C-alpha cells in the first residue's frame, strides 16, 4: 500500500512556509503533494498564508484580512529564512495552483472567513480556481471550520473535503462528524488518530491524512494504521522511511 506524502506548507523545514520556494522544493524532493493555507484579503483575493498577521513571516505588519492584495505585495515573505529567499512575495491561490497543479494530492486549508465576507462568493472563488487549473480530482479542501466545509460541499459537491481537528474524540464522534459535515476525509493531528478510528475509516472509505508527522516512530505508527497520506514538514525524510518499510514506491 502506498501512502502519499504531502509537504506541510511546502517543504517548510527547508524554505519559508507557504511560499513558491517551499512548494517548488517539495516537488524537487519528490513529495506526492502539498498542503497550504489560504486567507481572503480585504479586496477579495485568496492568498496563501497560515497566520492572520504577517509580521511573523514578512518584513511588514498587519492582518491579511484587513489589507488589499497590492498592499501585501509590498512585503518580503522570504528574507527571514535567509538571503537566498530574499524578495519572495506572497502567493495567490492561482499562483499556488500554477506551481503544484500536476502533483498527486493538493490540500488547501481554508482559514476562517471574516464575518463581512460573502461566504458563497468565497467558495465560488475556490471552485473556479480549481476548475481553471484542471485539478479537481486531486484537491482536498480542509478546515477547522467544519460548518464552512459543509457549506462548500453543498455548493460544490464534487470538491473533496477534510475535517481538521486536534483533540481526542471517540470513534462514534468521528463517524458522526464525518456524516454531519458530509466530509470525504479526516485530517487529525497524528497524536489523536487511534487504530480503532483508522480501521473504521478504512472500512468505510474515509480518507485519513494526519498532520505534522516528522519523526520515524510517528511515521511508522501512521503506516501501521493504514493512513491515506502523511502531512509533514520534512517530506524527504518521511519518503525515505516509508520506502525502507515498503509503504512507498
């Protein structure tokens, strides 16, 4: 059984997270896919950013949702990671998909929307970007906002969705959650995925993509549970471990 390996925010252990260099490096390292995070700007452009504020990753200050795309373009999102990344700009969702559209798995994490945002318009933007890049069959949109995922699924049933969560829940709670929100996948933190839950998901065809799996014991534990994919900051290391243990070609 092959387990897909996804670079968490790209190959984020080696390049500034959620940037073109990180995603291109994940491709070079032979990752099967990548995970990213998207937020909507003040003027309705989806950009790739994990944090709501930009000072942690750039030379600017402010909140993504309260800034326009052109304002965000003024800032350097690479210089904190070293001289060779200096000048790196924030990506739009379309620029991201331009880079990764040929990968086997593309996980877009949808961050919470501001109350003033037209939610249906936001979902339409995601759908149209996916369609424009011809990668619907390889996309999973995930979120901690499970209601938003349900709204997205009801508007665009062809988009696969994954429920992000980080707390321990029972098997029944897991199955109820998947049914309630019409999800295709669960995306738990790897520490809260249990063999019992994994076995039930495999039986029911529910995809499992645990995240931030970076060391050998955790990789092997996920392998034994039969997960669909592993999301990691170090996709090259995870690939090596899986290949050595017969879980990747």
